[in-house]
C-alpha cells in the first residue's frame, strides 16, 4: 500500500470528513488536474499528491523512517465551505499518528497553507503536511 493510499483510507475512516467530501472525490492517481472544472466531477473535489520524500533512515527490526510531504488541493464553490473542509482535514491529520498496513504515520504537521479564488470562480485550498512515517520493509 502506498502512502497516498494510507492517507486516502484515513480520510475514508473519518465520518465528518467523508460526509463533507466523499473519498470518491479525493483523487490520488497519476493525473492530477490543475482545475476542478477540468475533471468534470462535482464540486467539492480534492487531490492528494506526495510532494517529496526527503530522507530514508534504516532502523533496527526491518523498519525504515521516511520523512515526506503531502499536499491536499481542494476546490469549492464558496469560501465558507472551503474553510469548513480545511478545518475537517486539520482535525483528521494535524499532529496525528495512525497506522495502516506496513505504514505507521508518527506525526503530521501543516507547513504551508494557501486559499485562493481562481479565475473559474472556484475557491482553491492548497495545504501541505510534513510527515514522519515508519515503514516495515517487506521480508
């Protein structure tokens, strides 16, 4: 399971976040649209990308400590809705630790945050989290 899939599962498991923006509208695939209108999908809509992996440290017991960043991009029709989703994302991920499969997220910290009104009249949130992840290597 990839890091993006772990985050997607965490999103799916949060009842408040899932009801406000269903996990089916959280894209984690290769094609990441720059505009929600490009997708033809209903708004609100979100994408998740791993911005980078900065360090891998081998530890004892077949564990690897990975330091990485992920970015959520969310499109909404109103600033009020965008701020509500931002709050729900923060509640679900900010300073949280959780496990799924071979991954154990030790902590996530918001390091960048931007809200903008785009030319297509949609509000866009871009919020980036720095994270430390413990990964069990495959035998």
